[in-house]
C-alpha cells in the first residue's frame, strides 16, 4: 500500500491509456508524458505500461507502508525521501514508513511516480488510467485525495535495485538530437498539416509562423492557445467527426486548441494540423503560460523520431537489466 | 545451442581459472535448464560503498576509496550540486553523490559512503573504468 499524505487537485493514476474505444465515446486518457511513465516503469522493473501516479499540482507526498522500489520521472526538480534529496529519473528502495515528497518543479509540468509492482487498481477496458470525464478507472474514477490508500502489485523483478539507486540519462538529454531545444524560449512542436489545412490562407502561414502561448484554459483534455487569431478563407459548416490526442482545431474565435490525453472523441472544428505523436510528451511537460511554435514536419521525420525513441527505450531496458544482473552477480 | 555442460565441475573449474587469469570478477550464464554464477573471491571486494580495506597505506590514517561497482564510463560531478562545489579537497557527507558510472543510457550513482574530506579524483572524466578501479579518495574525519 501507499498512502497519499498531501496532494493538490487533479493528480491521478495513469498508465499508457485506453485506446480502441473512441468509437463509443471513451477518451484514450493515459499519461500526458507517456515516455516518462515507460522509463520510470523500466527502472523499477515493471512492464512499461504499469499504472503510475501523475502529479501535476504540487506539493505532493505519499507514504510507503512497506519496503518499496520507486522512481520519479518526467518533471525536473529533485524529490525528497524523508529529508534526503534524491535524483529524478532514478529508482530507489524506500523503507516502510518513509515519505516521498515532490516540490513544484522548476520548469516542467508533470512528475510521475512509478512503483515496483505497479499500482494495483482495477483495469477497466484494458487500462488503469483515470477517466476524469467518465468518472471511472484509476483510483475510483477520481483524482487522488489526502488519505487515499492505493494497493501496490507484486513485483516480478528478481534483480534488486542497487543500494545507491539506478538512474538513466533522461530522454530530453539522451535524445537531444531528435528533440530540438527551445528556440527563443519557445518549444518547437512538430506537426503535420491536418484535414482542413487548405482552408487557411497562405498555406497556413499565420498558424505556423507565430509563437503561441498556452492559456490558463488548458488541462488534460486540451490546450487552448492564445495568440493572433487565425481565420479560414471561408467559414464552413462541418459535421462532428472523430478526433484524437494531437489534433489541432481552430474554433470560430481563431485561437487553436490542441487535443491532449483526455481528448474529446469527436469534434466539428476545422483541423489545421496534428502534432506528431512523439512530440506529445514534450507538450505534456509544457506549462500553462509557456510559449510554443509549430514546426511543419513530415511523415518520414515523425517515423524517424519514433524509431529513435524506440531505440532509446529498448536500450534503457536492456542495459538496466544487464547492470542489475551484473551487480547482483558481483555482490 | 552449444553442447557444453555447465553443470560439469571440470567446466566450472576451467571457467574459474580462466576468469581468475583474465582478472574478471564474475560471470553469469543463464540457460533454459539452469543458471551458473561464478564470483571470483579477490579478498579485496570492491563495492560501490566504501570498503575499509587498508591498502598498505603509507599514511597512518586509512584512506577510503570509492571504487567502480562495475565497468563503465566515469562521470564525476553531481547534478544536485552547483559546478562550484566540484573543487577539491572538500568536505562530503556519506550520502553525497560524487559522480556516476555510465553504462549506455544507464547511470549508477557513486556515493561517498562515509563522511570525510574528498581529496582526490583518481580517474579522468569519461574514462572507461573497470570493476573495482578506485575513483575517489576520501580522508575520513573522526
């Protein structure tokens, strides 16, 4: 068991989501930074898709009621275990009674706490993610509250985490070649032209060339951007159609909405573009008030980024297992 | 599938001799039928935590060394400290991270292991170090 000692609103249990049910109106849900969840789970010896805690409001703390392996990934800033400062992106073993505390991260938005054995909440339609809109999944279909106690699954990992921890070079650093840094303080987000891109004048120039700000009306469902409104050349009436995370819609007001993990399943606004899937985690780590720019990408580039991420994840899994086995053999 | 019988004492003896000769500290072979693990006892077991092996020390007080827990690239420095804190000598506490051993994308934190004065860094940044190689020297403070 773990017990939530302190939490802000909207912190939830999430895994890699619940795809496959959008046709019956069920959002995919899942972590806003799925790469952080995958790496965190690998570090603690879980399957990549085990359920973790997504912390997006701070401070947050939890107590372990037995010896437990855990890792904090995603956001920057250093977690505390009792009074001891720890590293992010590093698996540790906590003793019974110890408290893990997360402070507000310096620059990023969401931290993930992975637990050896995973969070043992019921799987609903193939996922342990909380669906806030549907009020099901995760921890009783709602955000975590102080005093909540969540069961932890049995870890199947036989090799122990080294006494001083087991860390990784985080994705933003290891994959620097494929995830370009901020440009003039704006996060570059790669996107492909969407179904109604042609409705916008000058090949969508007003959309691609300006810097957008993530407005305060942004959450796990979608980011509403603020900037100079963009207008289609003709206003059209469209039937609602299926949409998904990453889709960028332009409502009549002209300020785009990017659908995120709890994306609506259908919508009728024109779609100017779609964020490539591999860049969604960076958007998930972008804070309200921060700025971004869309960069026109290609399917080939999106595929190349996806392959680089897959290589990194595989390398982390293979190497971390090898290191743990080697240290056990030499202990 | 090779025909070597890893449960044969002669094979194990041969492998042990070979490991000892090569200065390799351990070996693990996993096969569907079982697992063989050989650990060479050196009498000078290097561990990630500081071992109190008193090397034939010239000085009276025993120096502690932080050794490489396995082979990897040596990355001195800690992300939890400002770069200015990297000067030597300096006082360290047991839980301080002095650096990392990097194996591909994996980082193994190297902890001081005990309080004292960090006097020396014994390997170059990014050098490939082997199991048991000394990386830092700490003068214990009593």
